[in-house]
C-alpha cells in the first residue's frame, strides 16, 4: 500500500454504531495515530461531538471536518480554518417548510444546534450545544453578521419531498442535498452550501497539515462521503453502504457493526 499519512474517518455508519464507539475501532485508530498517521474526523455532525469522539480515542491536535464539510476546525489552535454557511434566502424558506409540516429537523449555527421535533426530548438526550425548539427560529441579523447555519438536516418523507422541490426550483446552484442514514436507520437529508462538501474540507485539512491529499485513506458509508473519496488517494466504503458509494471507493470493508474500520486498518496499515 502506498505511503499513508492520514486517515479521514466518517462517524455515523462508519466508526460508530448508533452513538457507540467499539473498543476494537477505538484501539485500531489509536494504534494508527500512535504510529504517526494523522486522523481527521469527518462527520455531518457538529464539531463538539466529533471532538468528544477524538478525545475518547486519545487523539490530539487533529483537524475536525464537521457539518458535512461546511466547517474545518483545528483543535490545536481552537479556531475554524474553513466555514461555509447556507444562503439566507434558502434558510428562511427551509425553516418555514419545516415549521409548517411535521418532521424532525436540525440546524447547526455557530456553537449550538437547534433541534426541531414535536415533543421535547428527555434531558439526557440534549446537551449544551443541542437545544430543542418547537420551531426553528428566524436567523438573527445585526449590522455585520447574519446568524446562518452551516448545515441543516430533515427527516420525514413528506417534508423531505417539499425541501427537494424548493431546492430543484430555486437553489440547485447554491445548495447541496445528500441522502444519508441516521442513527435510527431512517433516511435523512443533509443540506449544506454549494461550496461545502467533505472533499473541499479534506483538501483544506490536508493543506493545514502540510500533506498531500493522495496520502489520505478516507472511510465512509454515505453519498456525502463520495466527494471525500474523490480527493483521497484511497477510499474505503463500509460493507452496508449502497452500491453507488461502494463503486466510488477503491476498497470495501466489513459492515460498520462488524468493525469494518478496524478490519481495514489492522489488515492494510498495521500488519
């Protein structure tokens, strides 16, 4: 296998099963890191959650690709090195659709994420950065800044159809929509600005680390990982990924419930 300088690893459906990190995956990633390979967490989730997983593994001074590529956060300097926001006109209409129709929706804005769901979750499901709302609030505007989200998600088939219609009618040149599978196993659409995807974000992270993108092995299971696969020198699709994701990858490993990330690392990188 060519020289590998970094791993870029998705979380949901890749490194994690539900919310859990297995001991085997944790140990394999930590062994790679201790061997001098950079580890980049690359997730659709907010960066605080990615930082917690990095801490659980024992990683430090690692870039975090969050919000499906809309944010690249450097844990060493504690600041963003890339930050892309959804356009205001789209956000306002998206929020209206989600507020008028039954769905589960989220919007990640700066240091917190709004969660719109019919009933308030039990306190243990919320956190300092995850806040429940009955309706998504209008973006706050001041003289210099509009508080726009980096990423939004929608779950609920009828509302997803309406969001797709809005996108196709007015915003195909400004907004990305990707299908993914959430922790519950249901389809979720992930929405970012057109200039934000995991491929662009991976290149930004490589530039920051001063490594070439060809030296990266990227792991993922969903459509929003394909752009990252295109940038990385090698790519690994999880065993449960659909055919389009597998065809975009250079390798296919075991199902995420069978520790597919660890299997690949153990077999190809830590022999």
